[in-house]
C-alpha cells in the first residue's frame, strides 16, 4: 500500500489498517526509525511508554542528566525536519 505525504508532512493510514489496529481519530501512536524504516506502533498504556522512554534514555546515556528543555526540543525539531546533517 502507498500513501502520499502532504505539504504539512501528514500521511493517511489506509482504513483497513486503522480498523484492524483499532486506531480511531485522535488516537496517539508512537513512531520510530529502524534501519531506515518508519515503524508506527499502536498505543500503549502510559506505564509501558514511560518504561520504554527510560530504557531509551539509559541506552543513550541521558537518563538522570540535567536537561535544557529548549535545547532538547530544538534537537527533536531539527531531527524531525532533517536539519541536523
């Protein structure tokens, strides 16, 4: 299946997949990149989301480190927009 990316960077998930996975309008999903492939994960309970975030931060060596919120969001935005190299 194919989908077109809009000028706003949005895509439409095919209806069959949305129904199969129980993804209703407004449902939050998580996305990650694995070896050049975008993986969209169905929603999880918040405890699972927090545990995964903690493990990812530990693996990156950032768990427990003081953060500059503005710097973090700038880095996230640059990464998402492909501006960081």
